[in-house]
C-alpha cells in the first residue's frame, strides 16, 4: 500500500510538473519586439501553451480569441492591417501575459539562397566588401526598416520553431554589420521603403554553398512528378547535412512558414551548376525551381505570392585554372533554365547580372546595390503596379534571310541600345553546318540584325552563350538583355 501511494504521489508530481511546463505561454520566435507585420492581408499569430487553454491576442484595436489544440499549439489570424509608422504593442494572454513592443505595419519580404544572397555590405572572410561599403553602412540609418536573420542550422524533420536566429532589429549600420545581413536584400528593402513610404520588414534565411534541394519542402517535390522521389528522402541524424533534400528547409524555413509576407527573393544556383556535370544534374534546375516555389507557396497559404530571383553571374567555371564545368557554354545553358523558370512559374521575375561583374575570377560580384535595385524594380512594377521599367530585352522571334538574321525582342522599353555606345558584342551565328562563329550585330529600328562573313544561309543565333560573356545589348532604361539562343 505504501509503495502504491508513493507511486501515485510520484505520478501526480510528474503530471503537475509536465502540466506547468506545457502551461508556459510561448510565441513563435519570429514574433519579436521591433518586428514588422504585413499590411493589407490576414496576419497569423501563433505559439504554444497548455492544451485547451484560452488564448487572447490584441493588436491595433483588434481582439482575437482561440483555444490551444491538444498539442498545445494555438493560432489566430488578425484582420487586415493598415500600414503604420506608429510603434504598437502585441499583447497575448493565456495562463500568463506576454507582450511584443515597437511593432510597425508595412511590407515584409523573405530573402533566401546561397552566398550571393548571404553576402553582407562589409567585409566577410574570403570575400571582398560590396562597392562603397563604408559609405553605404554609414548611411544605413533607416529605423523604419527592420531586419531578422535566421542562422544556419539543420534538422531531420520540420522544426516547430526556430532554434538559432538574430531577432528583429531597427536598421542601422551596427544592425547590418554585426549580423552580416544580406546586402542585396537590404538594398532591395531600402528602395521599397523609400518608394512606397511604408515600414519594411526583411527576413533573411540563407546559407552559402548550398543547393536548391535542401531548401525545398516535400510538398514542393510532390508537385513535380519527376522530382517526387526527392521528397521521400529519409533524413537520419547520422546522415543529415546541408546537401540533403529538405535538411535546411526543416530548420530554417518550416518554423517561419505562415508568417505573413508580401513575397520572396531568391539568389542561388551556383552550387547546382558546379560539380554536377557528370550526370548533367543541373539540367533539372527549372523543375527544381518550380518545386521550391510551389512548396513555399503551399506552406504559406497566401496563394501565388511574388517570387523574384537573380540569374547567376558570369564566372570562370570552365575557363579557370580548376574547371568546374564541362564546357564554357554550360553556364549559358543554366541561364536558359533560369529564364525558363521565370516564364513557366506564375508571378515570378528574374534579374539579369551579366553587366554587373567586376572580376570574372570572383563568384561574388560586388555590385549588390544594383542587384537589390533590379529586384526592387520587379516588385515595384509587378507587385506594386508602379510605372517603372523592370526588365531588359528578352528574345521573341528570329527571321532568317539571305546573309542575315533579324531578331525581335520583347521589353525593349522605348528602344534597343548599346550600354557603352560601342558595337554590339557576344553574338554568334551558324549556317547549315551548325557551327557557330563570331557575328556582327547592329540595331536597326526595333530589331537587331546579325550576320557574319561566309554565312550566306544562317540557321541559328546565340547571344551571350559563354560563361565569360558580358554583353552590351540593353534597352533605353539601361537594363541588360537576357542571354538566349534561337536553336533548341
């Protein structure tokens, strides 16, 4: 009997202890002081407490009530919020009360990818700083831009909350430099902030040297039949690495999925191009982009939110001392796949960077201000419907006649131009034998005429079809033309 009583008392003690632990009110880590909440759409707020506990959330004159589920998770959705520079307080009450202060309402964007997204304004080990780094950091005093950074970590299964992060901070030189915040994303956010005159929240979740597969959720792989097997990968703790499908998504994306945002920015691809030439794995990149975008959109439940990405830059993959490609045209083929993704996935856009390289031996171009500017142009044009030109010329049609090819373009934006005023560069042309030779190209009205000596019956044209290509064809807005080929 004494033994039985002791067991009962012990069990009750354990139960009471467990209950008190679960009773602690917790908000998801993404909800912090200084954050920005998304305007003009429902805003989910979630966390955990004791099962069946009543939870009340108050913000901006709204009060929402729910009960925690059997696993302790609770979630409410605030109604649409108006943009506001006035700091406000989020109050959550359950078994206790928690507050989050100095909250603004505006536009929220997620930025992700590998080292070119990760690259900060200032110095980083093994990398050069961006152009005018000291001046840009000194001028980065934007208290109504807030930044949040997810730190690098992996998980075998989707985590319910972040385990490593740098919480929300008002933007200034110290905030950006101390956590090495993404330069491209900062410059993007600065333009959105100044053009729309609303607060901006920037969430960075990036990891240098990573492929696209570890960022993709299972539901994304499942949406592309030929990739469905990747979504069935089992991640044991002894096999987990930042190369494994879903391993980064589980830890760095899943815990923030659902945090209301306007859209996402993506700057990645180098690692899917490098080291995969043996089995031509890079040729599936457009499908993998589709899986990534589909997966993230499904998780966020906001519909086809905007997704803007950066075409990777010229670099000596093949031409360098240690070739990492099977030909100098391999990068051009990858560019074509990125262009294909931009066309086949709705509400996406792509930034071209062939004119932004200052050193072909450096895979990290320093002009991230221009990258951020071009991403912002896409958002201002496509998402916010401002009257701006957001893209350079894209190839539309080729007509072959005796001795020349006549090319037509979309997005010429008032006319075609040469960026440096010199003859057009990086055009090649082929005849019936399929052998491409350097070509002369000139702007004639709204077309480009391409020809070469001894090619009397041209059959195909290629533009910027080489990893070293830094061509000068652009539109009158100064935005560069996409690399392309007329042959398939």
